[in-house]
């Protein structure tokens, strides 16, 4: 198994765990764990493959679905042992984000040859699973949290694209880019890193606008 | 018209009716009925075809869209006659769920040969239309309701996959699997069947976590 | 550059601006502007190409993504100058809606030869970007606003399809259809045009239904 394949399975597994943790926060039944776990686990990659016009990865290799099922069952029986499921969810999401930023950029570059497409696919693939999970579980979206999130995916995807352009060997590029993304997102989670947000007034509710 | 084709049109029609009923609950205009009805009616199958890499069914055969339009107009003029539109919506959704669990599993098996993919496609196809409808109409998601929902789709898709594996003739497999899914979901609606949900504490709001 | 290509870039650019304005209303950081701007800008066309089974337009030509990036940066530095960002958002959305209703219908007709598919693709392409933006930004959906919205897309897509059927030259059909859609949506914004909505009672909350 190559490093990219390992990253791929790891991304699927940790995103599946975040989906199952969201199911546990919503007190769903075991099937709810399987459903949210699987959709979150395979969502980002499915989206990536559709956009790039490639066969969807888990249709050709259903082992990915079985990984999601196994992880969801594991979370169902162990989630009560965790003190803060939401913190665990955020940290696992950080791992998945980093893995998928690399995988998305690698597949995007491979399919199009364009660095722009590589970076965009890295960001979209890394963030899509979490967006889907939060939408389906009715959680507040990770996108709208104040600390850095999309930026971590952007950094990882850009790092991979740059190193690939410089002909650095694939496994080194992947490892360095994964670590970069994880450091950025991990720092944001640990230390609350954030950019200066847009300084102007917040939006009014539509019905308050004359 | 084969039994599978009939199930297909029936699934589209009843999902279109649930979308139009959601439009009526939100007091939209006739175009809102057409829009939500059509999207709910063709959403699940569109998603199924995209994932399996097949041509989207209604692009090749726009009659499906015309079915949605007809149903939406019918609901626009008759919905006020119904005592509880939401109950009717849930029961029609149960019919659509059962029809699409079978259709999704059949197309998934056909395209991939893998039972896992058949089952997953059955579940995704059956649940996607309802998820989309609830998201667009701002209704609470059927997914997060306490009684059994995804399980019914899973049962129907698994039953079809098993019977197909045992070389039972297609029309019998389809009929038995449809009935199985509908009995499970109908029982849940009628008698409030539910699994024991996850027993631990519910999730805190993100801002309450120290 | 043909008129259709111009409409295409214009649609991407103005939808990107509405995404960035939504980011400013939510006080996101610069990356949030880039992300929401890009997704809103390329969302509708991505969806159109996936459904029609065509290569996704920006994967083959990443210049579209760079347009979104440029527009998002521009909005980041100028949005505070605007008195009502939400009104500007709605008017730009009207331009994008009109451009995409034409582009969607043109590509849909081209790919399928069916007027029904042309009209449906016009409506879906025109409305998808705004739906996505509102979902991701947590804004109330434009779909559920009382004034005419989907109808404007439907009018533009139908006008284009009709003129194309009558063998009117492409650039005239496109211009007339764009203007028609914009007049309908602009009139709705300016004068509050709306259809009589569904006259019956609004839906109860699910938990209030006996």
C-alpha cells in the first residue's frame, strides 16, 4: 500500500468517525451512526471524483464503505468513554481535512495538469465531508467557526502542488503537505488562531432592511 | 412497462407529491410547487445516476419531469382538502423510499456487480430526495426524526440484493423488497417503532464546551 | 469572445460577488470570502455540467476560478462602502440568475435536443448557485422569499428555448432571454411582484401534529 493509499483510507476512516460522533451528539440509533459515518467518510472523495469525471472510488472498491461501517460501530460502543465528543470530532476532522487536502490536490493535478485545479480540488475535497456532516446533522457549520479552517486545507493543497511542481518525490510531498495542513488546523484548534475577520458591521436580517 | 419501470415512475411521482406538499406547508406559489416537486421527484435518481457514472435518467427521457409537473399542479389544487398534509407527506415519502430502495439497489448491482454497492446505492437513492426536500424547504430533516427511517431503506435494499443473489426472478425480488421496506417504514409511522437510541448524553452546543 | 461566453463569465463573476457579500455579512476572513465567492460563482455551472455528463467547465479552464478569486478580493476591500450589502447581493444575484438561465438552457438544449431538458437545466443552473450560497452561509434561502424568483429563471429559459426553436440567431435569443429574465426578477425586487401564494393555512410544526 502506497503512502497516498494510506492517506486515502485514513481520511475516509477519520471522517467516518466524525460523522458517527455527530450521530452520537444527536442521539441517533446505530443505523444513524452507520449512515452519517458513511456519508461523511466517503462524501469528500465522491464529490472529488464526480467533478474530475472519474469513476467514484468506492463504487469500484467497496472496501471503503466497509471501513466506514466498522468505524461507525466502534464509535457507537465507545463514544460515551470520551469526555468531549465535539473536541474529538474537531481533532479527527483536522486529520481528515489534512489527508484529503493532499489526496484531492494529487488527483486534481493528475486529472487536469493545472495547479489551480489541483489547489481547488484539494480545498473542496477536504472541506466537503465536514460541510455535509454538519448540514445533515443540523450542527453549526465548521465553515462559519471563527478559527482558521479552509485556510488549513488551502495551505496543504498549495504545499503539495508546489512540491509536486518542484519534482519532489510524491511520498515526501504528500507527507510534508499533510503535516503543514495539520499544523495550521491544529494550531487554530489549540491556540484559537484566526485571521482578522472582515471589520465592517455584520449583516442585518433581510426583514430588517428597509 | 416492466415492474421496475413502474416502480421508477411511482417513486418519482410520490416524491414529487411530497415536495409539492412541503411547498404548500411553506405557502409558496405555483412555481414553488413545480420547483420543489420536481427537485424532490428526480433528486434521488439523479444522484444515483451521477454516482454510478450513468447518463442521468430524465435527461434522456424528459417524461419524468412532466410527471413531476403534473403531480405538482394536482397538489396545488387539492392540498387544502387534506386534513394533515405533513402526515400525507410522510406516508407518500414511505412509498417513495421503498420504491427507490429497490430501484437504487437494482441499478447499483447492475452497474458494479457488488452487493455492498447495491445496498449502499439503495439507501442513498431512497433517502436523498427527502433530505433535499427538507433542506430546501427548511423543514426539520426526516433523518433526525426518532422513528425508523434509514433502516427501512436498508432493509429493502438488502432484501432485494439477497433475493437477486439467490436468483429469484427480478419482479418477485422487487415486489418482496418493496413490501419489506414499506412494512418497516409504515410500522414505524403507525406504531412509532424505533431502535434504542444512543444512550449517552446529548451533545452540548459548541460554545458551551470549555 | 462570443456573447454566450461573455454571459458565462458575467454569470460566474456576479455570483462570485454575491458569495463574497454573504461572507462579508457573516464577517468571515479573506479566505472565507474566497471560498464562498468561488463556490457560489462556479456552483451552478458545475452542477449543470455534471447532470449533462459534460466535463466540468472550470476543470478544463481554470481562468473561471481566478475570476472568482479576483472578485472576492475586490469585494473584501470594498464591501464596507456599500450601504446595503444585502440589496446589492440580491441585484447581482438577479444578473447572475438571468445569465445562467440562458447558459443553462443553451447547454441543456445542445446536449439533449429536448426543450423540456433545456428549460429544466436553465432553471436548475440559474438557481443552484444561490441555493448553495444561502445554505453554506446560513442565510434564509432566496427560494423561500415571497417575491418571484424561480419564475424569472423559468421565463428566461423558456424564452431562449422558444426563440431557439424558431431559429432566431443565437446572440439575439440569448440577449432577449437574458433581458426577459432580468426584467421579471428586477421587477419583483423593485415592486415586490409576487404570485398569489397558496391560500390555505401554513404548515404546523411536526411536533404539533396529533
